[in-house]
């Protein structure tokens, strides 16, 4: 999982990426490619 300042670049890596909010943190997850994960930090 990458920790990035801006999730926009992480979301553009693959078209299956989606942004979710969990426990006050913002994540990018991808069901098709599970290695494309990022957290805003």
C-alpha cells in the first residue's frame, strides 16, 4: 500500500480503482488488481 498526499494520481493508475472512506481515512482500492492500493496521508 502506498501512502500519498494526493489520491488523484493513484486513482488514475487503473480504471477499476475507486475511492472509499474508512475510519476517517481515504483509501483507493481496486478489486480487479488488489496491489493497486493507496491511502491518503
